[in-house]
């Protein structure tokens, strides 16, 4: 049974989905690369993704109103990931991009739970802290979370394609606050992209934690954690400031 809520804790933690509770299937991507003669381990692809998200971030921040879910953004992200993994042959890059567009639609390669996701959600709920997801998605994120067994640990899921607002627009964060009847100061948000997750949450007057597993972000004016379980521990320890 969950404990009674500690008044010193936030009343809820809202989570991003991609690269927070769920991650890419790096093994599947490595397998496709191998078909084209490019030998890259899943672990190397994961490290490359840590750098790719930082590389993409300035473009997302500069392109106000641009969707993170449109084809151009998704393909730039994939190309940055491949580039950071040392894949420079443009024929291979183009072939993998074409495969990626057609693979497992609409879920794509986002079909793997983060190793710490279940424990992070359980820890928060055991301390009496409510949990929910705010995700930029194409309508598939709830089904993914359900398939991975994480949905029962979440009070609700807001999918940008369903609610008509996309991070960093503060509207989607405010919709989540309204959904659970909480004030911004009673919630902390956890996500992996500075300009989308941290600045978006702040625009709605919420505190936020940035995930930085590879120490790739450099100094940022926010709390950082190595993974989602570390972020929850940081929050529950009262170390997330406004």
C-alpha cells in the first residue's frame, strides 16, 4: 500500500515518455545497420543518442512552434544519432532512414522500457506521490506504456496529438495540472530535452529535472540526473529547487 503523502514532497511527478520511461530499441537499429555492413553495438548507439539529443536541442529551441513529431525533425534526429555513432556513408544513412520510416508504424523503434522506469514509478507512488506522463507523440504512447506494463502505475497520459498542444507549449503542462487539480508548485517534471522539457515546464511555472546519462549537456540552469530512477530519488530527497 502507498504511504500517506509527505507534505514536504511534491504531490505529483509528471514524466516525459521517450528517453525517460521508454527508449529506442538499439538492438533493432544495430541489426539493420549490420544488414548494410555497418557494425555498431547497441551500447554505442545509445551513447550516440545521448549526444544526438544535445545536438538537436538548439534547432528545437530556435524553431518555435515546430513539431518534434514531424518527419523532418524525426529524420534529423536519426541522422544525428547515426553520425554520432560514426555512420558517415550517405547510402547507409539513407537506407536506414527509409527503413526507419516504414518500421513498426506507428510505434517505430520506441518499444523498450527504460531499465529504471518501473522502479522509479513504484518509488514515487510508495511515497504517496502521484505519477503521470506528458508526451509529444503520434497517438501511440499510451499503447506503448500499456504494452510495457507501465500504464497501471500512471494516473493518466497526455499525448500531444490527442490534446492539440505540444511541448514546450505551456498549454499541455497546464492541461495536466488541471487534470489532477494541482498547482504548478506542487509538481516536478522529468524529461530529456532542455528546450522542450525543461523550458516548457518552466513556462508553466513548474520545476523540472533534466536527464543527462552521458554527461553531454554541460552546465545547465536546472537539476540534472543520470536516469529516471535517479531523478525520482533527487525529487524525493527534496533537492529540486524552483
